[in-house]
């Protein structure tokens, strides 16, 4: 597993509890000594791509950051290892995305993207085969959630007293401008009509108490609308429980008879 921050600490216990799964190791940045010290004592901890590959894992799970994805994804796929990754906003970079696809095709490795913070990805992916004409993603977050992002240059977060939309553009632009906040837009774009045709609207809403997601889709299949309000892990107010469990479920599907 790559990453042992707030998300990794939610994921790890569930994977370790499964009898069909064995941890080969955890990869963290060498500068994050607190993460290394907090890791399970019996699990090897490494701090480089080379050290991770030396552990000879059968599957690599990324739950860290865009920087970690860029550091590990290509070498992992080049080694012929399957990768489950959550920090997929970097795939909005078309040139980098195609480079990864070429690497995976060459080695036969696969990149799997869990649904993460949203739902209906299976329906969107299936509807794409019949023909999708419209996909819109809307998210509402508190002013605090948008602090430290590009939103600060678009709106005065401290003065917001009611819901305000501050971004209405493509999934590509959203994923590139808001790394870490809009990974779901990349997931939705890859499952559906692509980065240029997927519309993304970002709201700052002081009335919400959780991250709110709304998806709309239209096509030959009919119409779809779904709303989710995700609880955030209270330990640090950063990690989404649904994101963590979507990673766990993706790994479980590798070792179970019934796959859902």
C-alpha cells in the first residue's frame, strides 16, 4: 500500500483483517517519520519505488496523493503489477495518461479506479456503451474545505454566507486546478464521456456539514440523478469513509467468489 496518512489508516485495518489478504508492505515518504512509526509493527515499511518492488507484491494500492501517484504509478505498471489508485486527478493530463496506458499495454498490467467518494460509476460506465449525451457533476463543500485551494483566487471564502457557485467548467480544468479535491471528476470523466465533455460545478456552501455530491447523466439508456453526502473521518476531518471503503471493496473483489 502506498500512503499511510488519514486515508491509509482507515484502509489498512480492513485489509489486514481479511484472511485472504497479506500485507507485503507500506510505502511512505522518508520525511514522514510519524507515519512510519505508526505503521503496524509486523508490516515492512519502505520509502522508495525500488524498495516497494523488492517486496514482490501481487497488487499495489495507492491511497496517498497526486505526487505519490506520479512517483509510483508508472514504475508499478512497468513492472507488470496491477494498481488500484484513488489519486486519479493527475489523469486529466492527457499526455501523462497516454504514457501510462502505453506502459500498461506493454506489460499487461491494469489500473483500477474505485468509485471513491461518489456512486453510480458502474451505471455511467455501462451507459457509455449505449451512448451518453450529458454528464454533470456538482459538489458542495464548506468554506473551510476549499481553503488552501484555487478557490481562494476565485471567491472570498471568508465572506460567504450563503451557497455560491464559483466554478463551472470541464472536468479536465477542474481536476488540474483542484488536485486532491476533485479526484472524483476524473473518475467520472474516465467512466463516461471524457474530460472535455463532462461538466463540473463547484459550490462553496456554509450550510453543509459534509461533502455533498450530485451527478446527472442522460443518454440512450435514459436519465440518472444521484445525491450523496459523505461523512468525514472525525480524527482529522480529512478522510472520507466512503473513499476508504471503496478501496477496501476493490481489493476484496480480487479475493472473493462473489464480486459486486
